[in-house]
């Protein structure tokens, strides 16, 4: 039913925030029959108004909050009003520079110049004299100890004085040599290998060594690493040792282990190096030339060449920065507010006219708005901070997820609106919008059976191909040469395709959060090996077979007239699960020789038969079946009467007035095309079993009688089904029943 129009009230905004806060506690109440009674007390009038129009107030508040978030997502800078493409004519009037502005270099040019400058960068290393002094001191101590051991081993009683003299001369010679080698290596400098690899660009580079506040440039080839220092010392010692004739002296010379005292003494000076690098980069110019105010930039019909495109891009950058700084809270902001309001109004009007059921369900409304806001927020973050290319975002997820829970038309509209909003701040707006609209359309077309295994992988591949093809077409038009195309973008499209696969977990999350029912879940529930269906088959095999036949009939009907075939099949399979609590009271489970209804009153029999609906609802809730499936259980008999026991009661008690409530199903009546079809299929299938003669005429009469009687009783008044649909349904049911009972054409006998 359509909601009534709200009257204007200036006090409504005061209560919007409190209403949203209380929404989760009272939104399930039904105020549709509330009649406002105005009281002289203004507060009571306001509360009465809020209660009466609570649903509309919350819905409008959700749209208003979404519009506010979109306004905040808009970039603060202004928007250049002209659209243009490289290689195509300028479609606007002659454009004159409104102010002085520089011509900016492209990012790749800046990167190339930066790399060229940094190739001449010389990293700074600090000479650590303390390390040199400490290592020399350690070596002297070690040398003295080793020398004393040598002297003690060669002392004899006959020559103490000569040995001491030998000690003094040799010790000074060996010590001077070793200290000279150590000082030479340290003076050249030792640097860690990893610091060389991380701080320099090539092995021929020059570095700067800071020693005693003086800086000295030195080629990297003149500096030692721990390995080269070790090799130098070993070679030096071996060369001297080989010239010493005395074996003892030669062994001692080699045992000094000079290399053990050589450690890096050139320490990378990160602060000075960074400062020097920053100074070099600071000399890099981001611009190449200037355009003066009043200078003609381009005329109508003139081709946007490479140079013109560079100038226009520079103007666009400067224009948007200047406008953003000067007009933060004025006309610029007003324009953003209007765009956000228009977007939300258009969405509201679409839902109001074509999907009113979504507006009447706050969870569904919140879901649709949330899909738009999440996508817009992510894209705004990427554009604002430039972490990745905006094409890494899988915008096709929006129509994929919406299509999973609703329909293609809503999915396409939500996707279009989302892309149009993001297109305001996305780079190359027209290209972005065109590219993603095509991708969204292809995504929807590829999801005809979203529950089929591997369909999303197939969709992801199609998305990558679609993005790449359309982007290639744009690039060829704009660049004019294949060599000028930015092929890195194709890598972003590949990442986009991989992220499309996240639809699987996202669908599950949204399904559980908002209480939706996806086709994947329906596919699982429709499996006859589900525990609840197996239990039904064991306890009430006749009912199980009846449910299977009803599912086949209903599915065939809905395929022809349009609807959710998977939903109707699943609902039909579970519609009679309440019969498993007392299966013997239902004719399809009875044996030929015994009917338990013969031993009880007609009112009790009617109570048992009617009770299978409520028991079915209880079993379904206990097993956590989704609400749309429970709706089939509640509505498959509508508010009809248990005719057999009602008429039997009247026959047994002539003239006595029967309590109709004891013979009438509680309802509700079917309220969708799917539930209405299951009601028809259930009644027709059950009644057809009782026919003694099952030929085409008898089946046709039965189908028409049952459905016409249901129409007479108003069972389909709340369902979105037409008389044309019902006429087609009758023919389909007759045809299917003829096939089920193998009715054959009677051929004339030959005379």
C-alpha cells in the first residue's frame, strides 16, 4: 500500500537524531492503523505526528544522512568546467587564460629528471676516529701478549742479554709494520657491504667522507669493505712473511692476525645525506614555462595536441586549487550540496515509483544507500591520497551484490548513480564514467545464474577483458600511438578482476547482516539431502513426494510467467514440513485400511490439519530457515476453509451453526507471485490424487475449479499477479498434470 503524504511541520528536524537512535528498538512495530488525535499540548501533537509517520521520517533521515556524507566526500577544490580529450577537437568557445599560471611537467618527466639528478648524488659517511683508536689499542695489547709468549719460548740461560736486545729490535720492526697496515686501511676507510648496496647507485660512484668537520670526496673504488680489507692484509702479511728466513719469526708474523682488528669505521650519515638529497631535489623545477593572463589558449575546433593538452591540464590543476582555496564555504559548497541532494532525490523517486517495497523496509533502504556510500568513500580516499589507481577498485561489485539480492533493473540504476557521483572527483571523468558503466552492464548480463559454481570467476575474467578493451580504445584515440599507451593500467585492471572475487564473502556478510536470501543459499536449501528434508522424507514420505511434485509444478509455472524460480522451488519443498509431527493424519501418508480421523471429532480433525501450518513455522524457525521460506509455509493455505471436515460437521449436525474459526486457516493470504503460485500448485496437486478418472478433461475441470474458487475467496488479492498470469498458470498446470499421470490420447480402433 502507498504511504500517506506527510504534512509540513517545522519541529520535525528536532527529533530526527533521537528517532534514528531509537529506530532499532521500535521499527518493527506497525503504526499503519494509527489514527492521529491532536491534543492541545504541542508536545503530544509532535509525538503523535512522529508515531503516525515514523516510517517516512526514518526513510527521509536515512537519505538526508547519506546526502551529507556524499557532500563531505566531495573534494574541497573546485571543478574545471570543460571536458576535453587529447587528439580530439576543442568543442567549446575560444578559451583565454583567466590568470597567470605555470605549465606543469608530467609525472613521468619529473620522475625521469629526478632520477637523473639523483644519479649525481654523493652519500655522506662519517669517519669514526674512536673506532680506529680503540682497535689500535686492542691490537697493541694483543701484540705484547703474543710477543711475551714468543720470547719465553726461546729464552736460554746462555743468552739472556742478546735475546732481550733481539726482543727490542724485532718487536719494534714487527709492531711498526702491523700498525702501519692497520692505519693505512683505516685511513682509506672501511664501510659495510649493505650500506654500499643501499646508499649508492653504481660501483663507480663518489662518496663524501666527513672527518674533523672537513668533507672529502673519495671514489668508492678507493674504499675498503670488510672482505677487501681482509684480502689486502692477508696478501701484505704473506708477502713480508715469505721474505723472512727464520721459521719462528715467520710463523709469529703470520700469527699476528691483523685482519681481526679491522672493522668498519665509515658510518653512513643519514641526516646529512638526506639533507643533501633534498637540496638536489629542491632544485628540480616542476614547471616548464608560463602562460600569461589574457593569452589565448585554444580556439573552437582546434585540435588538442600534446602541447595544448599539457597547457589545459596545467590550467585545470591551477584553476581547481585556486577555486578550492578561495571558495570553501560559498557558491562552490552550494553546488556540491545541490548535486548531493539531486542524487538522493533521484534515487528516492526511482524507489518510490518502481521499487516501493524497498522504501517500506528500512533494512533494504539502508543496504542500497550503504552500497553507494561505501563505494564512494573508497574511491574518494584513493583519489585524495593517490595510494593506488582508481581503476583498482572493483566498481562492478555494486551491481553484482545488488543483483544477487534484488533484480537487474535496481542493480543497474544503483550502479549508474554511484558511478555518476564518483565521476565528479575521479580523474578523466568522462573516461571513468563510460568505462565503468560498460563494465557494470556486462557484469549484470553475465550473472544470469549467479548461484552457478564458478560464475563469479567467469565474471571477473569478463570484467578484465571489458576494462582493457575500452581503455585501449580510449588510449588509441588520445595518444595516437601504441607506444604512448600507459600499459601499467592493464595491471590495475587485473587487480580489479581479482577483487571482484571478493563478492563471495561480501555477499555472505550482507546476507547475514541485512537478513537477505541469496541464490547461493537457496541453492543449498533446495538440496533434498538437507537434514530437514531428509527428516521429512523419513517421517512423512508421502508428504515429501507431494512437496517434490508441488516444487516441480510451481517451478515450471514461474519459469513461464516470470519470477524467482529458485525461491519458489525451495519454498515449495519446505511448505508442508509441519506435517512431520503427526504424519498419519494426512492422507498422503496413510495406509489403505486405516484413517485415524475416524476415531476423533471433526473439529479436532480440522484443528490437526490446520495446525500443520503453525507447527511448520515453528520447525522452520527452530532450524533457522530464512523468513522468505517461512512465508511459503504461512501462506500456502491462505485463509481457506478445511472443506471436508467443515461439510462433514454440517452434515452430522444439521441446523447447528458451526464456529468457522475452527475450520479456517489463520493465513495470511499469499502476498507475492511466488507464494500465490505455490498455493495453486499445492491445492491442484493434492486434489488431483483423489480423482478416480485422470484424463485431460477431468484434470482441466479440477484445475479451473480450484483456482477459480481461490479467486472467489479473494486469496490472491494481496499478490502481484494478474488475470493473464492466472490464465497461463491454469494451462501450464493442466499440461504438467497430464504428463505426470501419463494421460494418453485414445486412438480410434481400426474397423
